């Protein structure tokens, strides 16, 4: 290898070192900052402002690059040491500017918030505490939110909808399909300010609507807040609700009048409906037969048919006779006295059907939960699992005159009956996805819910806005010194490269 090749190799080496040292400065710092911003995004609280903080840092990098060009042009006849020190000073200023903003501007905002939330029940940690463990706190936010979402089996911020069983149209809160009210009651859409839900024509959530966080929060808050409000007045909200619903069953009530309307009768009427008949809703045709609510739940007649068929099959099964004999024998051995009504059922099981079963049950005069077990209570229990509220007509609770009580009724219905259908029960001993083979999750107490909702509301306001800045600050303090140092080294290697390049020019000129 001749002397020129050696010089060229040195020039190439210094050029590579120049590039590498430059990249270990601001570009690497930007990479770290971008990575931290991305981590915060995955936590789910910094959708917009993470990029804002990162972009400020990126603009500082552009300023440093522009300053380098300006220094190179204006100080081209000055020694490389002076030029490198000036460029490094600009880099130091670019690093310190965001840090100073955080230490002054962001800290001042944190101080204001700490004062604002003092005594609210939410422990707003001082700036010095949050700046040291912001990542853990952000994860804590996500864990709290995720735990609530999982326990109650919710989906995202605003849930989603699979439409209505009868295929009637659905809409957002500003839809034009809603019914027009009746009897002096203007149309009511539940929870219009609680996110963006999907509604049926009657103002209830659509049949297949799965709650999101916003809707679950609103339902639970309304339910507990109203109960507490009535309790403060010495009243029981459940007693008042049942009284209001019972009053609607009196002759001459607006509910009784509504039950005579075509709107109600097309869903709950007793008359037969032509399966080919059509009705136009919002400019589209629908099968009138499919709007019948009894297509989508077990009616009394269907329950009767099922029970009669069951006993007809049991009467032909020899095992049933053996079971009856076993029951009587065991009772005799144990000295148990079987009520005559039950003995009659056992003796006549081959002729037993729905009517006989109901008669036997009512004769036993058994009470469950303070209610006598009879046909009405049995069908009521069945309706908890098999019911259908027609989307194209108003529910009974729509006509409750007290608006606060009506909203409570809607919240209770959605939290229990609607929630059970979509796998997101919100009120009860078991919540979430309660099925026949799964007991669901343990519900949170109302005080726990209130505290959780307050925490999530407050943290969702300040964390997305300020935590990205804390992430940038942490990176600048940890890695910020690399930028000016790397820049000085880059200038040094650029100078060394130029010296070798000059040698090549001189040597090649001589040759």
C-alpha cells in the first residue's frame, strides 16, 4: 500500500467516525425520545400530545442543524476549535430549552393542579414526585382502567353495536330516526352526553350494543347517584320506582293510552300479522311481522307448550316412575312428611302438564325473596332471561313523569337486563359476562367506583398533556450531554478528515 492509499484510508476512517459521532448526538437523542413517546402511547393516554413534545425536540434539532450551517458559513475562516465550541454551545441551548420549559412551565401547572385538587379526595402528587415516576403512574392509570373494563366486560371508550334483532335502523345520538314522543312526553334519548353510543328508534341503546367505558360510567354513576339522592330525602328509590310503574298501569294513564297506538300494537298487539305485510321506516321497507316482539322471547304460550311436551315425554319414561318411587321411599325412611299437594303431583305425574304444575306450586304457598311462588312470579323469573324490548316503540318507563326517576329506571334496565343480553352486567352480585356456567366478577362498591371514575377523569386530563414532556425531560437529562460532546467530536473528525484530504490533493498535484 503506497502513501496515497494510506492517506485515503485515514480520510475514510475519519469520515466514518465523523458520521458516527454526529449520529450519537441529537439523532440518537431523538430516537430515545420517540421510543418513550411510543411507550406512553401504548399506555393509552397520550394519543396527541406525545408527538407534540417530540416535535418540539425535533425542532430544536433542526435549529442546531441550521446553526451549524450558519456557523460554517459565517466562521469559515475561523479555526475548527472555535467553530466546534460555538456549535456545541447552540446544542447545549437546544437541550436546555425544553428542560427549562418543563422545570418552570410544567411545574407551575402541576402546582396549580395540586392546589386545585386538594381536599377533593384525589391525591395529586407534587411535581417532584411525578417527574421521577411518571412511567409507573401512567401504567397505574392503564391498570386501573383495564381492571374496570375487564371486570365489567366493556369494549373501548364507546363500545360497539351489532344492530337490532328486528333489523330496524340504528343511529348515533343525533339520528333522525327517533320516535316523536307521546302524550306530552317529548322524545328521550338516554345518556346523550356520555360518549357516542348507538341507539334504537325509542332512545334506548340498540339491541346488540355492548357498553364502552363512557356508557358504563354514566349508567353506574346515574344509578348510584340517584339512589343516594332519594336516600338523603328519606326515600327508597326502588320503592318510588315501583310505585311510579304501578301508577302507569291505572286506567286513563298515558301508558294505557300509548298501548292503543299503532306504534305499540305493531310490536305487542295480539292480532295476527300478515307475514308479507311491509312498513316503511326512514325511507326503507321492513317486514311488519318481524317487528313483533314475541318473535324474540319466550311467551307464556311457548312456555306452556314446552312444559306440556316435557311432561308428556317424562310420562313415557320408566325412569320417571322409578324416581317417584325412590322419592317416596326415601321420605318414608327419613321420616319426612311430604305435603299432600306434592304427593298428588307425584302420584299423577303421567297426567301432569303446565296447568297442573302451576296449581301444585301455588298450593304449596312457598315464598322466595318475599314473593309468593306462583305463575306470575315464575314467568317473571323467566322474563329476566328471556325478554325483548321492541326498538320501534317506547318502553313503559319512558312515561315516568319524574325525569330523575325515569333516568334511574333506564340506567337500571340497561345495567341489568340489557347488560345480561350483551354480556356486560353492571349491577348485581355478579357483574360482567354472567352466563349459566360462569358466575361473573365481583362488583365494585359505589365508593370504589366513584373514586375510580374521579381518578381516571383527572388523570386523563393532565397525563396526556404533560407526561410526554416529562418523558422528554428525562431523556434530555439522561442523554442530553451526548449532543454537544458528540458535535465537538464530529467537528474534530471533520477537521482530521480535511487534513488528510488536503494531503491527497497535494500529493496527487505533485504526481
